[in-house]
C-alpha cells in the first residue's frame, strides 16, 4: 500500500486530494456523493466578517473548455458560519481548512479570531486573489507588500496551518509567494481563476453581469502548472496546485511538477464524486508504478534534455 499522506504546516493530510474553495460548499452539500473522510481535506467556501449577497446575475457562464464565474464571494458571514456550518465540519475526520476573505487587511484577522474561539478547524486559506469583488480580493494579491501584511496579521491570531491563495494575474507570482512565506505562511495555493469574459452574439451583451469574471476548468491547467513550477522554485514551503484538474493524470502532473497537494474545483460540478474517485485512482497509479510513498513522486520532474 502506498503512503499517500502529506504534511503541510504541521497538518498531516491522509492524501493530497483537497477540495477547492467555492466549489464544494462547506462539505455537507457533497456528503451524499463523497465519503468526506476519504479525501485529504475540505477547503470551505470563502467566509467573510459580514454576510455577502454576492454579485447580481447572471454570474455563471459556461465556456468551451471551462466556466466563467462572478459569484462575488457570496456567503453567510462568520457568525452564521460558526453556528450553522462548523458543527458538521467538526464531526468529520478529514482535515478542514476555512477559506477567509476580507474587505480590509484587518478583517482577515477578525474572521480568524472568531473561528479560533469556536475551534474545530485545522487551518485557514487566505483568499487574496478573487477577481470577482470590487474591494479586496485580487487587489490585495497583486501586491507583495499587501499580501505580506495580511499574512502577518493572520499569523498573529493563529498558530494553525496558514495557506495563502494567489492570483495568476500578476507579473511575478514567485515574488508575491516569497513575500507570503517571509510573513509566516505555511503554504501557497496556486492558482485562483484567470480573468475572462464572454459575449452573447445575439444580444451583444456580456454573459456576466459584471462583464468579466474568473475562468476555471481545463483551459487554465497549463497556466496553473507553469505558476506552480514558478512558485515551487521561489519558496521553501509547500505549494498546493489548483487549476483544471479533471482526472488522475492531471493530479500526477501537478505532483511531479512539485505540488505537495492539489485542490479539485470545476470538476466537482461535472462529477460531484470526483474527489473520492481521484484518491482511489492515485493509489492505483502509485501501486502500478511501484511508488511506496507519495513524497517520492512530488517534485520528481525530469528537466534534463
């Protein structure tokens, strides 16, 4: 049997298959499709200090090889999250990471403080990279200094695993990742969605009410792999790969490139049972290729000509 466990920031995940924020709710929504305790971990939908209604519709548009979304971080707010969502998450054996969003730098820490008091989670993912909100989000993640400040403030209020989720819509993602590492991040997750747009040729109107949104799905995988490779070579902390992962071959590509774990996003909408399936298929791949420990696969890319 292959040892699929990976350690990130003091947290040992049973396997490297995690869910991507915004595509898996708070886990309970998928309980009828997946044995949640068989996947490595759940990264929740973003939680902000106050409830957010999100952007007006339409806010989803399918593309030829992906999805454009402009949800706008709609969520119930941290107080209702603690009251309504956290009890179920506490009942799980799998690891739970809460994605945190904020309008201001201080708001990230404020949300974490409330969840820390309630307890029952294994860590946090700081969302400094959402392209669908007017304030915060991507504006924070495009600046190394601001990313570092958010990370430092979050680090002050928790000693749990702290992941910083970065945008690909920058000139040097490695520089921003390094700033997050120096500020106390335990891991970097890349990538969030790419900025994209679609137009209805009949009405001549944008398909999203916000005109542009975040592109995810198979189309972004080559970009995501390149960004993972860049960040892996820029920092010493683990990197979590996200972007267009649809099957086990995609998972293995990210691991070989250097990702310590992956997050599954858009694929959950196509097959809500995909995460558990990928755990099984990854184990089979390792068995077939005589890989006894998943860490022997991570970062095994061959760059020789």
